[in-house]
C-alpha cells in the first residue's frame, strides 16, 4: 500500500521534504509551506526523493515554486529527483514565461520602452543608409561595366516597372486630374474665372500630383513586388546560393530593379501628367470652358520649371521606392510569414519616404523660389 502524501519543513525552514503518493491529493496544502520556504535566506532545497507516485499537478506546483524563487532572485535545488522529472523541469524552464499583453501595456510609456523604440529607429535608419550606400556603389560599378548584372534581368525589370504599370497609372492619373479640376472649378466659378482651372490642373499635375500619385501607385505595386520576389528568394536560400557562386547579390538582383524603376519613372510621370491634364479638360468642358480656352491657358501655365520639378521628384521617388522594396526583401527572414512582413514593410517604408521627400523638396523649392 502506498504511503500517504506528506510535506514538512526542516527546523530552520529552508529544507522542504515531500514524500508519499501524490496521485490523488489536495495540492493547496503546499501553499503555506512554499510561502514559509521563500521567506528564508540562502539556497532553497526541496527533497522529492521519497515521492512514490508523481502527479502532473505536483510537477506544475513545483514549477510554480521554482518560478517564484527565480522572481525573488533565489537559488533553488530539487534533491533526489528522478531523471525523468529533472529533464521535464529543465524543458519547462528552457524558455522564459510569456509576460502577457497586460504587462507590456503597463510599460508602454516607460522611459525604458521609449529608449528602446528610439534605439530601434536609429538602428533601422543606419541600416537603411548602409544599404543605400552599398546599392549606390553597386550602381556605379554597373554603369562602369564592372558588375555581374544580367541584361535579361534588367529587361524583365523594365517591363515590370513600365509597360505593365500603364493600366493602373492611366486610371489613377485621369481621375486625379478630374478631381483637381472639380475642386478648382467649384471655387473659381464664384469669381467668374473658371478658365483658370487649366492653370490649377497643369501646375498641380506637373509639380505635385503627377509624380506623387505615380510614386504611391508604384510603391504599392512595384515596390511590394520587389520585396516579395527577393524575400521569396531569401526563403528558398537562392540568395545564399548566388553568394556561394561568388556573385554579388546587390549587383545581380538589386541593381537591375533599381535602374529599371529610375529609368521608367520619369516616363510614367510624363504620361500621368498628360492624362491628368486631359481629365481636367473633360471637367472644364462641363463647366463652360471651351477646348480652345483650355489649351490657350495651358500654354501660359506649363513652364519648363514646373516640368523639371516633377521629373526630379519622379527620379528621387523611384530611387526611394526601389531601395525600400529591395532592402525589405534582402533582409527578410526564411519563412512564409517573413515574406508577408517584408512586403508590408516595403510599402509602408516607401510611402513614408515619399511623404518626407516630397515635403523636403517643396520646402527647398520654396526657399530657392523655384
């Protein structure tokens, strides 16, 4: 017959002896003994060598005691434990316990959390600058004819960044031009100056909406595609294979995509500007502005300065989109979830880059009276 479950403390209360059959016992009786044991000094010792029958609830209770001891920075030893129980305890404590969302929320506005967030932003910025520098160097080597870029890869990237994007650019640019015309005409008609809607649409499309809306569309389309392609290659270890062959992955994979988008972006911006102006003409015609008046007003509104500002924005936006997409893909993890994270990161990062760059360029143009 098995011995009944027993638990007792030594005279100095730093040694707990557990014995007997615990397969069908009331474990709460151990709580006061645990509390007394934790109040003592020195190493906590629990002798379980006399336990004749183990129960999973007893093991969970001992694990709870161990975590309480670790929380109070106390050392604890389980004496005479069977090998199976020792291995189970080691396995259960191999990973730190999950602290829970509530504890994280309590530290959301702590100084430590803020410092960690700022450090992460700084590390991310430094990593982005490092990747941009490496990519720029690889682009220069390619332009000098000293890189491993394949012509086929470059042509495929050109098709992806250019002709395949015509449909969505056509739709968005035409609608943006119509929206600009509606907004302007509604106000200008009050002063009998509806003809100046041509100036509003032309300048707005050339300097701002043409390059910006094209860049946003390309960030969600081409930038995300770059990230998905490269992150999938990272998951399949294709990039590692390229490096093993002695080929620079930046020159082989990143440079063709960056150059293709930089070359195609100005053409897409010009195409978007033209469609936006056409969309504005449709709305202006409905407001009583004749085609001759609209075209005549365009002649005075469109200048080389406005056109050049839009093209420069397009070039800068293209470099930012391609860099954000390729960086997210090259730094992705090696599982399917990482592909989704890389794609999301590419789009979000590219949009943030676009907004910041657009604001900076506008401020610079204002300061230089351009």
